[in-house]
């Protein structure tokens, strides 16, 4: 190593390089290598930003098939440390459920198992309950509504979820449980207060 270092120093001095010019060359070399890598990172990041925004827009417009594909694409291109990955996994599963894909419920349950502390987990139970309520599968709807952390939801979602839960119990002939949910809604008022009185 000493021999190589000595020969390299002699070469630089004979070539007219000074320590200052050598430092400039090294700096320019490092800069030339790092700029394309940083630019590639920015391109990749902006691509994932565009895909995520597009996927959210598609989901907001109930374009579940396209949204599911876009979230899947986002998960492929987004860096592993991107904080939106968790939401994208949930939205992809939710879109599958909304499309009546056979694995939709399974994927949402897998999401809940993988991220039990995520705020999306309570939302996932609410979405599963609402899905099965709309399908008139009141047994499944009530079992999922039972797992919802209602205080973590907005007031409107709490009222809607509790009404659907109570209505599911009512259809299952579980009148005591149904009455508990309807009484809660009546006490809170809101759009379901009158309906809960019947």
C-alpha cells in the first residue's frame, strides 16, 4: 500500500496537480456520482407521490378497480420506509372488498392482524361491518361492529355504525342488544335518533 501511495503521489506531482486541485477533482468526481443517484431518488419519490394521489382520487370517486391497481402499483414503487404504505395496504384491501373480491375480507383481516395499533384497524372493522350490513348479512355485520372502537370514529360514523349494529341485532332477533344500541343513538340525537325510536 505504501508503494502504491508513494507512486501515486509522485505521479500527481509530475502531472502538475496540487493538493487543492486534487481536492477539486475528488469533489467533482463524488458530485458526478451522487447527483444522478439523488435525481433518481427524486424521480422515484415523485412517481410514488403521483401514483398515491391518483389512487386516493380514484378511491374517492368509487373507482375501486382502478384504485386497487394503483395502490398495488404504489406498494411496488414506494420506498420501504414510506409512511403511506400502511394506508395503501388498507385501501387496496378495502377496494377489493368493495369489488366483492373473494379475498377482500381476508385481506382486511390480515391488515388488522399485521397492524393492530393502526387507526385504520378500527376503521377496518367499521368498513367490514358496513359491508356486511349492506349485504344483509346481519350476523357478520354485528360481529364486526362489536370490534369497532367507536370513540375513535367521527360522530357521524359512530351514529351510523351504532344504528347499523342495532338494526343488525334487531334482524337477528336479539332485541335487548338492539335496544341498547338504539337507546345510545336516541340519547345522542342526530340523524338516526328518530329512526332509533321506532
